[in-house]
């Protein structure tokens, strides 16, 4: 049986550097481990404005008269997806500047290389999604409108 000595465990964790549970790439990884969560009300605590404003407006439009403001999955930039292929090809690259981070998610979906760019802001509870966009800016959640 292997025993772990508390002091060695403590020293090892200090040597490895601080453990940051909410690093930007890990905040984004959640949405690829739970595809569709970006529009799930239960995940709203993972967002901040302007993305949060749009998602709330989309919910209000649906509740009001079933207006559909979201017709594709932001995380996969598509309506259909191969979850296994995305999971095995996903690469996340992050850049952090102060309280803002950018994470580029690259993966293949039905054999097609795809990239989705995420902008996050550090909040009191960790890194929160402020925007999701196509790299060519053909769409971004922050510029979408829902009435």
C-alpha cells in the first residue's frame, strides 16, 4: 500500500505552482464536455455581459412568444456535431492579459476543421464567458440581437 505523507504532498503542490481551478481554458473546456450548455439556463452563472445579456434576451423572447434567437450551437459553430470527434480533436489555446482572456477552441466536426474564439473576463467566481465568436467575425454572441 502506498502512503502519502502530508508534508510531501504540500511541498509537491507548492513546487507545481498555484492550482487555479478556473483557468480560462478549463472554463471553456466545460462547454465541450457539455455541448449545448452554452444555451442552458443552468449554466448562466458561467457568463457575463455582453454574452449574458444576449442569452437572457433570447430566453425572454422564447418565453414571450416562442421566438427562436439561437439556431445553432455556439460552441461547435454548427447545428449538428459529432461529440466523439470533437472530444478527441479538441485543442484549447489561451492568452491572458490581466482580467481578460481569449481561448481559441480548435477541433474537427464531421472531418471539417473548426475554430471558435471565446473571450472571458475574470469575475468574483472565476473566469466568465463574455463572448463567443467565429474567428472571421461572421458571427459573435456580443453582436447578436434578439427581440
